[in-house]
């Protein structure tokens, strides 16, 4: 068996996130079933993703690793898997990697984007969250500067989550506006459950001038999820980049 790294993209609208769950359709489960149909091995194939995504969240770049028989021809195998997979999941490429490579733990950073529109998007409704209020992008970018000066993001995490700590190293965070579309981009070494959606929801309150920059800082310092703003809808959130040291 040799370890293989797969790069994929998926539209998360029809899935309860990446990770396998009981009585729910997930991206991981859908891919594993396709692999097992093609390989027809004595034991079930298990794939390991670069992270978790919530229900309805998308990924334009996502990775997983899996150990496959050395006789597998990756190009033809990926082609056949794509023929079985539904149209909202795509294998982009695959490559052999070292046996100690781990799709999740070998990643050094991840980047998410959140997409907002201030006009209705009838043809892209699955990918943008509609916000009709006026937003002060300059203030929202000032809150990004403050965000990067903190490490503990308990205030933006789901409360019942199995993690050792709530520290993240956020290296980039900014808002850009293109006509009626507004995009938030954030890069960190790790993300907490629901973190990006909670950050965006709180920054939107800053942009609407319902919270000051000082209020935003105090919310982070309270380390209390109930003090932050509401989480925005999942459909506007994309995992867009995962960086590894030397693997790709």
C-alpha cells in the first residue's frame, strides 16, 4: 500500500459537511463509497481529510489522504471515481506522498473566504449571503487588524467542542469589495468549529456600526461565545487554500 494525496473541490449545499455522520450524507462518506465500489477490497477504504467543514460549507480546494494498493494507476483511477461521484464533487488531481504525510496534521495553514452580496444573486444563490444593510468596509478592515493581534478565539467557537485549546495564529484577514459583492478572506494555522462564520457575523455588526472597534476587542477578550455576534449562513463560506510544507 502507498499513501496518496488527493485534491478535490465540492459544492457543500447537499451535504452535512465533510466528516462521516450517522444518518446523514457527507462528502467523506460519498467519496469512500465510490472508492470501495471501484477497489472491491476485502476491507473498507478510509480516507482522511485536511479538516472538517460544516453542513452547507463549500471547498474550492480540499485535500485528503488514503493508502491504496501500489498497482493503482492514479490518473485512470481518479477518472473512474469522477464518473461515479455526483456532479457536486470533483477530484482535481492526485499524487503519491510519503507514508508519514497526514492531510490534516501536515497542513501549515488554511484559507477561507466568505462571500456576501448586497444585490440578489438569482443564479448564485447557493454561494452568496445577501446583506442589504450598508457596510463600512474600512471599519471592518480595522476589526481585522485587531483580530490578528489576538490568539485566543474562544468567543468565536462553538462551546461544546473537543479541542485542547482555543488558540489560533491568524496571519491574514481582510475585506475587499467588488461592486455589490463583498469578500472576507482569512488565513490561519487552524480554525475552531464555527469560527469563521462567527467572526464574519460579529464584523458585520461593526460594519453596520452597531459595535465599535473597542466593543469588538472586548468581545474577544471576554472569551465567551454568547458575547459575539450571530453566525452567518454556511452557504457563503468556502475553504479556498490549504498549504503544506513540501507536498505540493
